C-alpha cells in the first residue's frame, strides 16, 4: 500500500470531512471539522494539514503545528502532532504508521529533533499505537488531562 500526504484544499476538503471514526473513538480524536475550526482559531500554532491517500483513496488526516513558537499550554512545539485521524475503514492497515513515518521524515529534514503529541488516557485509546512507534512520555500532562509524548528524531 502506498500512502501519500496531500495538502488539504478546496478540491479535497469534502473528502477529508467524510473520514469517519469507529464507535467510541470520538472521545480520543477530534473530527476533521473540529480540526479545521481549531486551525482557524489558532493561527499562531501554524497549522499544517494533510489528507492521507492510501493507494489514491482518502484514508486519514493529519494536522501538525509546523515549526511554531512554543507557548504552552496554548501551543506546544515547535513540532506538535495536533491531530491524527485514520478512517475506520483503514484502521489496522498501516496507514497511521505510514503517516507518522512520513511526518517524522519531513520535519527531520526541517531540523526537528523531536515530534510531540498528546493523547486522552483510556483503555481503548491511542497510547499503545504511539508507544509502538517510539513515542515516550515527557512526564507532562496538559490542562485538559492529555498525556504529552515525544518521538525522538535524532
């Protein structure tokens, strides 16, 4: 399977909005629509949004703070994985891993030494996914109770 990250634009915005989560996952991952709203409300976080195509089919969405000036708790960074959503039909196929690997390679080229993210704790949440990819806890918890993780890139 080939996963390609393409900029979200007027031509594929509806495809991004059509991505769906599995039952109960909305407590762990905000929707693409909410991501668009958050990006609009927080331009200082320098939102970078991409639609993930798996063999040409919309399969995921990723949003980062792209080389943003850190100002916790409003903006973590400079490189922060703000949203990662894999469509319910593509979960378990390697799309999420491919997205993270591509993002890590892209920001490493920009001089990043780590990628930060956070997750909502819960038994069926994304912690295991992130840990399998090499993310490790920073020891910090954000004001919303999300656990901060870092992926070393050096």
